[in-house]
C-alpha cells in the first residue's frame, strides 16, 4: 500500500518508516524541513515537505501522494514542565486538533481506506476502580486543571478519527515511550533525572504506569496499518507497574542511588497537581485487544528487561 506518515522524522516516525518499507509499503514521509529530506530518503521514504498546520499544504501533499493509508504521529512536545502542562503542549494540542482535521479532510478527498492516529494512555483513563484499564473503560472527566486542554485535544483527535465513517479510523493509545530518541534512554532527560536522584518517589508512589518501547510502538503501528479495524487499541507492554516498583528498579539499572521519598504535598509543590497525579494516581492499561486483533506481541514485554536493553 501507499502510506503517508505525518511525523515521519520523529522518535516514533524514525522507527516506523523503515518497518513500513520492510513490510512492502511505499512510504511518503512528511516533514516541515527541507533539510530533513535526506534523512527521510535514508529511512526509505519519499520525502514530502509541508506544514501540518497549513490546510492547503496538507491537502496538496496528500493529494500528490494519493495514499491508501494515513498515519498521524505529529507532536511537538520538547521541554515539559508538568506545572505548565497545557502551555508546553500548546503546539501539540494544535497538531491534535487542527492537524488532525487537516489530515482527515485531505484523506477524505483522496479516499484513504485507513487513518491511524497517535493517542496516549497517560492520565487519560478515569482514576477510579481497578489499576489496569481496557479500551472500554471510562475516561477521566476531571483531570488536573493544568492538563485539561491537552486531554481535550486528545479527545478531539480520537472523536474525529473514530467518527470518520468514510474510512477505518484507528486510534493507538501508546504507553509512556522509552528507547532510542525518547527522553527515557541513555542521555535522555528522564533517565538523567533518575541518575541524578532528582526523580523522587512521591506519596504512596501508587500511580500505575504502562510503558511501551518505541520500537514496539512502531511494530504495532505497522500491524494497525496492515490489519487494524476501526476502533481504539492500547499499545502498551505486558507489565503495568506502580511507580514504587519501576522507579527504584530503573535507578538500580542505571547504577544510581535509590530515589528519595517525598510526601505528596512536596511533590505537588515541585511538579504541580499533574506531577502528583502521575506519581500517585494514574492507571495502567491492558494490551489484550491489540494482541488478539492485531496479532502483535511486544518484543520488550516488560520494562524490567527493556530499560536495561536501551
Ligand atoms: N507516548 C509517549 O510517551 C510519547 C508520545 C509522543 C512523544 N513522546 C516523547 O516526547 C519526546 C519528544 O517528542 P516530540 O513531540 O518532540 O516528537 P518528535 O520525536 O520530534 O516528533 C515530532 C514529529 O512531528 C513532526 N511535526 C511537528 N510539527 C509539525 C508541523 N507543524 N508540520 C509537520 N510536521 C510536524 C516533526 O517533523 P519535523 O520536525 O521534521 O517537521 C516530527 O516528525 C520524545 O522523547 C518522545 O518519545 C512520548
């Protein structure tokens, strides 16, 4: 098939493009930069230069590529201060609202048969009931104030993609990424905070995280492009775990001292309510549906070995 990847040069895109090519697809990879065309050539894609926030450029780029499938992996996260979550996600939120709408209109104009988009599980599922959530479980209707716009943008993306009746709209809710090109990799921001003992356990450290190695996220995305059905898939590893478990294990893997422990109110002071919720209250996710319907198996089934292997 001909596959148009928006976000082809990013942490996930760079893993995804060569896998799509290896699976026999003709890939058209979008970037804003003339200078990244060479990188896209090397990854095996036909480079397409366009700004995702410009509807005319997107329509022209998609119109020229005439893809069978569009994959939306656009984000612009950069530095993140959890106290100002919505501020730091402002451009990503535009990419998830306007950017999604532009790609959907352009895709509809050429009749794409599938539209696969990046979503996320973090702080998305309702913080009530069990620790492990399926795609059927309710979403958080009262998120911390500082990330309301961000969650509204993700909901917009999901609603628009799932509501597109003219195509197979597929939403992939990825877990927290780790691995090459992410902030959870050697030299990456979060690994460095753990190494410097600046990533403490907060309160009960009972927030449950689901991780996804970025290569596994790419493999799952190829499976969704090839055989996904309209709907939502959690793309996470087999081993959701509370912060109290994974953070000390990561510190040990990195040869760092044990993480400090601070009360919730201190955590809230430094990382805001979003940080406190991430550390004490979020829920993990189940990958049963993705395994069953996509036939996907993570090559890194647990962060326990996965962290050490990055
Ligand atoms: N689930 C998760 O845990 C999760 C999800 C997303 C990101 N992250 C992490 O966040 C960190 C950084 O993410 P990032 O957002 O900076 O991603 P990134 O890896 O730089 O990828 C962003 C992609 O979006 C494209 N893009 C952005 N704005 C665009 C625009 N206006 N028009 C066209 N393309 C545009 C970029 O293309 P060009 O720059 O080439 O134009 C690039 O291909 C990484 O560590 C990543 O792993 C984690």
